[in-house]
C-alpha cells in the first residue's frame, strides 16, 4: 500500500520530504494515487511535536508560534482537474498514545473569560483518554482529522489572502502569509503560502468532529492533481473547539480519494461539505437524551441589543445564574466551552486548591462542572475511582447540544462534554 511515513521524533522542518504547513499550488506532491486507491499518511500533532509529556504551560513560551499545522502530503490524484469534486473517504484513523490540550489566555471564543494558562497531558488506552491534570475523568474516543484540504490555485490563493488582509484592516482576526516557521522554507512559497487557519473553500483547519472513520468529505478541485494533504488529528473535541485546542495528537490516516469529474463546476460547489453513512460516534455520546437546556440571545452585558449576532448569543448561553443546572448538581459559568469538569471532592480530599487558584468549599461527593463551550457529543465521563457522587447517589449525564443538559439514573457521573480543560 502506498504511504508517506514520518519520523515522529522529528519536527516537520527536520524531516524533509514528508509535508508542509502552508497552502501553495507549487508545493510538489510526495505521492501519486489513482482515484479510489487506498493509501496511508502518518501525521503530526498541531504543535509539530513541540508539546511533550511532562511540559508545563510556561514552557510553551519558547515554542515556534507559526509552525502549525504540519500536514502530510501533498498527494497527487491522477486525472483530477479544476472543476472536479474530490471525495475524501476516511477509512481508518489510528491515534497515537499521547495527546495534549492547551488554554492560552486571550485566545478563542471566550478569551474575555479565561485569564490563566493551562496545559493537560493525555494518555490514550482502552478507548479513553485520561489526564493527571484532570483526575478522575476519562474522554471516550472520537478521533478525526482536524486539518484536511487541497491546494488552492494561484488566483484563489491571492484572492483569499487579499480578503483576509481586508478583514485584519477592519480590526478582525486574520493570519496573513508569513515566512516565519514556514515549510517549505523556500521562496516564494514561504512568503506567499496561506496559513492553515482559517478554513477556506479548499478545506484546511475545519475541526469538524463528525469527520470520523467512515465519513466522506467533498472538496472542489482547484489545481491539476488536487494536491491533497492532511494532519492535526484530534482524539476528541466538542463542537467549535472554542479554546482552539481539542485533545491534539499525531495519528495514522488510511484514506481513499474518489474523483467526480466536473461535478464541482456542474453543481457550482464552492465550499466543502461532508456526510457519514452511520453514527459518527456511539449514539450515547452523539445525541442528547432526557435533557434540559439554556438559550442565548444577542444582548450585551449592559443590555444593548445586537442584531443577528450568533457569536454573542453563543457566548451568553449558559447563564451564570441559571438555577436549572444547579438543581441538577451543576454550576455553570457564562459561555459555551470545549470543557471543564472537575471533581471537587477529589481535589478537596487531597487538600489541594483548584486549578483556578481558589479554594472551593468541601462538599462530600460533590462534582463541580463548569461548561464553557457547546459540545454536542464527545463525552467526558468521571471515572468511578474518583469517588465523586452526587447527593442522593443519583447519576447526572450532561450531553451538550442546544445547551446544558442533564439526566439521572444511578451511582456515578457521566458528563457528555468534550474538551478545553481548565
């Protein structure tokens, strides 16, 4: 089987001929396949291997900031031409045994609410990820590729760079082309190549957690051969990845690329779309059940009404003072999140302050959960070894889709949220 193999102990820049971290039509392909042919790509994590087990958040300051996302490829698809539609079939995604999650102050949807850095190290075993920084918690597998795409044409590359520069000029957030940490580091690719963020018509940093095994992603083709690449695997993630990281990790992707001649032009397909023939995750983690939910509206804290502002509404959804989640044994703070769950009793029994730096009053068997992002699915469950139990011995389950949800049955906690830990 054709493949691109990498040396996982090396950074992309030190392992030439395995990939790139910019989008540019002149990056030479490393592999050639026929439509429908199965092939394998070994991929690096989003930090390009800079984050390793045992590091502290403070260690991240010395890292290269513009090295993400390292992608494996490009793969040249025989017969692919502009106007065609490339269908990516995710046959298998095998996660590496280590992953990480970071919260950086000032980054993400809820940047106004998070002022302390945090780094969690995860070990993967038996279908779950566990972290010593989040004791008593396990996250079930929902592995997918976070960054997948094809090369832009030169015309599209310049057009997209111009519109993002205009956004930055208006005060928006954009990442313009930058040769710093670029791979390939040769001119003009390093100076002109688009960053992998934001996602665009060619794909890129999509971070769509439904792109698990069996999923199909359709991408319009812009250059001969399509020039497909992938990387940035996530072991699990909630909807939107609000803190900008999930459980980030390396992986091995097995894929097939199917070619639909002229279909992008015929259908006037401009943006990627995706499908899945079955459940993208086990149903108990993928869909809400027996729930309550809060709603958000585009109203500023000072009472100012905004129009059609979905971002503001999302931030305002789980209200700090909403009594419903507290009746279910939960305390929630404003915003939607990738996650925060903590066994308060486990921390207090060890006599340690919380990660937030504030002592919490001991409450035997109590579990404190702070939700900061809409997660609709990937689940986080409190390991029974934490001995965290709600009052009365009932179980609380919180699958998040339209808001905070709970249900009850017996004996232990399950929290269906995913990730951004604090």
